[in-house]
């Protein structure tokens, strides 16, 4: 996530199409130069980040993803992972900004009123999501749905802005397949060697998409890792 998401998004979305096209062409000519600039931006300490550097990083992650999406020799799961990694970076910032605005701000104020009604101190929350009165839980669920809609809209928009129509269509039309591809790609590009973390990821994916989907992810990820080895 960016240090100052609102300012970062303003800079990113203000970029002209010709500037995007120039960097897309640059990536076609020299993807290594783009990757090296990404590495340099990722190495900037958090306190030294600026909206400009964060916007540049978000932009280049999408540029890199688009170039990799053109390479048929890469497995579709790997291409999807990079597309999702870049678009997810922007969508996370959009979620953060939306959480304090408009509908979410109204829902948050109503939740604050309920917490005060129930005797909670300022800044105090129920420890578990399922705790609290029903009207509070209803508002919490609606809050989450609004943020999800914001994130999904921005996610698909960014993919299309960087000429990844196929990935955007898959995201919108077959979410299960998209998420399966994304998770396979993650396990290939960033394999975890921590059993506890891997179990946590397994549990999350199984809870969201089912055991059959998890088994497909495991088998395909192993197949691709073996090929890379």
C-alpha cells in the first residue's frame, strides 16, 4: 500500500495515455530496465516515500505486468499473477481512500453510534467480527461489500487501462478461475517455505473457493515448479 494513497492515486490516474504508451513500448524494448527501476522504488524506506515515487511504482508494476502478459511462453497462471499483483496494488489504495468517504463514512458513523450505545469506549471494538449486536454486524457487512465493489471496479479498470483486456474479462466473468490462476502463480513466483504460512494460505483459499479448487491449485503449482526446476 502507498504511504499517502489519495495523493498517489491522483497522480497515477492523471497520467496521460501517451505517457503510458511510451513506457509500455519501453518495456517491450527493455523489460529488464523496467524491472530494475521497480526494484529501486521498492527499496525506498517507507518514511522516504512520496506520492510521486509510489505512483511511479504502481505505474511500472502495471507496465511490467502488461509486457509479461504478452509472452505466450509464460504459463497463464504466472501472467495472471503479475497482472493481479499490479492491479491489486492500486485497488488496495482505492479501498483505503474509500473507507473514509461517502457511503463508507456514513456507515462508519452509524457503527460509531452503536458502539457508544453499547457502552464501548472511543476507539474500542468487539474483538471478533461475529460479536456485537445484529444491527452493528449488518452495517459491518455492508461496509465490507461497498469496499469490495470499489476494489473490484478499480482492479478491472486498471487492467484495461494498461491493455490487459483478457485478464480484466477473466476477472469479471470467471472469478474462480482468475483467483485459481492468481494463487497458482503466487505459489510459483513466491513459494513459501514456512509451513504455518502455507497452511494459513491453504485455509483461506479452501474457505473462499472450496477443497476442489485448492487441490487444483496445489497440483498445478507443483507441476509448474517442477518445470522451472
